[in-house]
C-alpha cells in the first residue's frame, strides 16, 4: 500500500475533462432597473342553474370579484367550451388558461385567434393511505369503467397514489397502461390497532382536542366502563387527586365526590390518548397533503384547465387542535390556483349504513353515540370538502355508483369562464387572500371557483444556496421548482435513462459540512435526433435532498444540457456519458439525495437515490468524510476518477478521505488507518496499519491519499472498508464503499 499526496492543493477531487460539452449560450444581459410588473390572478369558474346545467350566456358585467372583501377590476374575461374557446361578449383577449398567479406585464396581451381546446389532463390520486380494503375493491371497479367508458380518447390520464406505489407519473392516452396501473392498486391503510388507543378513533381524538364536549363525554364513559379498566374509585390515580376528594367524602359527598375524581382522572387519560392517536393519524395525513400539493404544482406547465381527482375514504387535518394542518391544506389551494388545477373528491366508501352498534360505549347516555358518530363522519370529510370546494370542484359521497360521480367531474369541465384581475392590494406579505366570485344580478345561479391564494412574501429569506464545483458549474434549475419537487418526490424510475450517482460528505473550510454529488448519465439510451449533420439531444438533470422524514431540504438543483455533436464526439459521448457534479451545504443529519435524468419533453427518464449522513463535528468525536475512489493503471501514477466504482483486473484503487476530531495530548495525535477489501461480508485482503497524517496546506486540510492493489483478485463485487482508529481516545470509525472488478 503506497501513500500519495497528488492532491496537495486541498481540492477534494478534480473532474476529468468531460468528453461531452454542452452547447453554450451567451448569458442574459444584466438588467439594472427591472420593468414594472403586476401580479395577475387568473380564475376559472363553473356556473350552473338550478338543474345543475352549465350556463353559457353570461357577460363580464354579470360577475363581481372580491379579494378579502374588496371589489377587484376584471382585466380579462373569456368563455371556454369543450369543443371551442371563444371570446365572451365585450371581452378582452383570453388569459393564458394556466390558471396561475404569475408575474406578468400589466400591458394586455395581443388578441389570439379562436382555437380548439386540447384533450383534458386528468390526474387521479388514489389515497391508498386512507382507503380500506373493501373501498379499494369498489374504487378499482369504478376507475376501470371510467377509463373504458367515460374518458374521451384524447384525455390524458395519470394514476398516482399517496404512497407512491403503482403509479403512472406522466399523463398518457395509452389506456392499457392506465388499466395496468389500476390493477396494481392495493390499500396501504395502517391497521386500526396502530391508530387507536382504548377504542379512541383518530376522528374522536380530533373532536376531543377541538374541545367537543360530546366526544369527550363518550370517551370518558368508554374509559371508565371498558372491561379491565384501572380507573375506578379505588385506583391510585383517583386517590392521587388529593385531600379534596377525601374531605368531600367526609362531608357527605360520598360516591358522588369519588365519581367526580374518577372522571377527572379519566379526562386526563383521554386527553393523553387523544394527542397520541391524532399525531399518529396526522403523519399519514401529511403524506397525503404533500402528494396533493406536489401533483397540482407539477401541472403548472400544462395548458388549459386540469383535473385532479382524489379518491379517498377521508383523512384528518387536526383542525382546531395544536397539531392543525389547516395551513398545509391552504398551500394546496394556493398551488391549485397557480397551476389552474381543479380538485374533485370522491368518497370511496360508497353508501354508508350508519354506526356499528357493537361500538356503543357501555354506560353512555342515550343518543350520545349516534351524535358523536355524526360528528365523526363530518370530520372525515371536512378535508375533502375543503380541497374540492376551495379549488372550484365538488365532493361526491353517499353513493355506490362511483362511476357516475367520476363522470360528473368530467362533465363539469365542458363549459367554464376564465377571468383575470390585478389585485388592488399590492402588499407582498405572504398572507392568504380570500377570493369570492359573485353574480349579483343572477342570485338563482350557482358559481364555483377557487377560494384564494397566498400573496408573494417580500420578507421571506432567500433559499439556501448551493456551491457548484468550479470545473463544472451548474446552470439554473431547468423547470419550475414546484414541478421539480413533485418529480423528485414521486417514485424514481430505475429504467429508462441509466444514472449512476455518488453522494459523499466532507467538511472543508470555510464552507463547512457539505455533500459532494457526482453523477454520470448514460447517453447511449437517449433518443438522438439528426439535424444539420449533427446528433442532437436535450437532457434535464433534476436533483433534491430529503431528510429522514422524507421532507425536502432546501431547493432542488440541476441543469439542462443541449447537445449538438459531430460524429466523433457523438461516439465518445455515448461511450463516456455525461458527468455532473454539485456541492450541497447541509447541516448534520441523515439525508437521501435523489437525482433524475430526463429528456426534455418528458419522453423518458431515469433516476437514482442514495442515503448520506452528515456527522456533527461539534461533539468532538472521531469522524471521517466519505471515501473517494479513483483508478490507477498498471505502471502509472495517474488516477482517473470513477463514479460507478468499476475497475479492471490488474488496476489499483486510489482512495482519499478526511479524518476529523483526533484526540491530542502533548500536541500529538495517534490515529491510524487500515484498508480492507471484503467479499461476501468477509475480508479477503488488508493493508498494513498506517498513521493518519492530518496535513494542511495554506490552512486547508490535505486529504489522506492511499493506493491498494487489486492484483490476483477475480472479477466480481467487493467492498473497500477504510477503518480509522484513534488510539488515544479508544475510538474507531469506518466507511464502506462497494466496487466491482470486471
């Protein structure tokens, strides 16, 4: 084993000169004084008569728009039908039909000619986290009939789930593909045992934490009367209520005083259980809300009115409790406005038959159980009602004919009005703005549109920045952040375009703890086009970081690369692939880095993910960075960085890492390392123990660099384990890096 200091400049690794170069474009000119721009709020509204039929003859003067109770001036007005879009009477030209809140010039756009509307984009979100087994059976049958008999041939359909399983992420007209996704649907609802405590349901828990007296009374009766209860006049908990209870007994309070103490103890127990049960339920609710927000934001680039159909038994938002997710629901409403998406909700339980009498609490007052059950049912559907009515859609429940409910949702988009206005309130305070759309002269008609949006927030701090490696700077994110987040949150497709990625931690001054993301995209799977004697392809790379709870950390990152190569460079590109590198500043914690490569236009894509841990160096414990591998050819000292960790027989492996927090006594440390090559979980070769040198240059740590040979090892998978031991602190850490010998 030989030690080298080839990278004594303090750089962790250097990118090899890429064989493929992006077609460069001149940077945009710097604008010192930006032009005046106004925020444009766009609404689409469905108007129906008393029979539920669409009304098609309204003019702009019939509508009144209010934002936070104040009248707004409509600047654009348009009527749209399924077959044709046409200007309404005395109308200005149509808005973009994207339904978004956008930054747009205040000058009216140039009139556009009449055009036929494209097929609808229908995203069906099956809430498999909140659908029971029997409900899923009925939902799948209804979805099959909907796809086969109701949807038009030009409707593009996607099937998504709140667990990310069995999904079609991109809308398609291929009905066979949609049908296969429907067949793969299964319920993933958590067991009732994990969501209950002492027969307390999540819905009852939410009612109790809202302060509902009926729900509390029923729960207390259940806790006191259930078999084996430990809460009774003789229990230690009741005795601990203090001398007040005993004094009341001595004064003649008798059993009544004891019962009062029992109920107080029972109430505290119910409140404790309610917090536990509701918090558990809200973990699943948050997953559903996050997926819905990502779905509607991802549709922002699709023109026209988009439909998001959520099929669910209902879920909670903790409204009225300290754990309320009401703000998260409002973010979905805001995302729907910005993307022009209407959310419809379908109760997958079908026709309900009422409460199960076997659940009646012993000793509960007459009618209390039924009253609480009615409130429980209302709580279950509150979120679905909020999502649908707040985006201009509606909620279908209480029917075993789910197919008819789905058809009503499509029919609801046959005719609607598009309006736009510039808010009279220019404040960028980040607050939710309530929207009301009225028909003052036509009170007999019903109008549905979105309920509001969040204003821009001028005080919101800029998103955390990432530092691109100087040798390969990253361009701006190629698509809107919300769409990138939705793509990265969905299950990653390991097929399509192959992507290899390594994400490794290092702590280097002055930036501190960082993760270096290195990736190689296999360009041989791209769909190249021949144009003007060159091979052309358009590749988008999207990356993101997620914490241990699956929540995004910081903004997505990535770049778009347009390739235009002659024959020689084309062959090199197909062989070498496209390399990408990105530094990410991350605090201590456990993360998952995800990277997606896709052809521009969503033709095909591929993805990869990797877990990475950033240690906390402030605890002064021994730690080490990631281990970075390079290949060394026989008889040479030059190294070639490898991302896919594949080596040829006879080559050597050069590896680099940093060690942190050595124990120092008398100005000296005693830290050593050993490299092991392991196969099948057992060591097959090991280097001699060597000291770790902790060198610096110009105040920057120099990586520990070593080489271990692979001579005599057969082809196959291996693991390089680098072990670091601090003899003074009696501490040991190690890192494993899988690699392959070909």
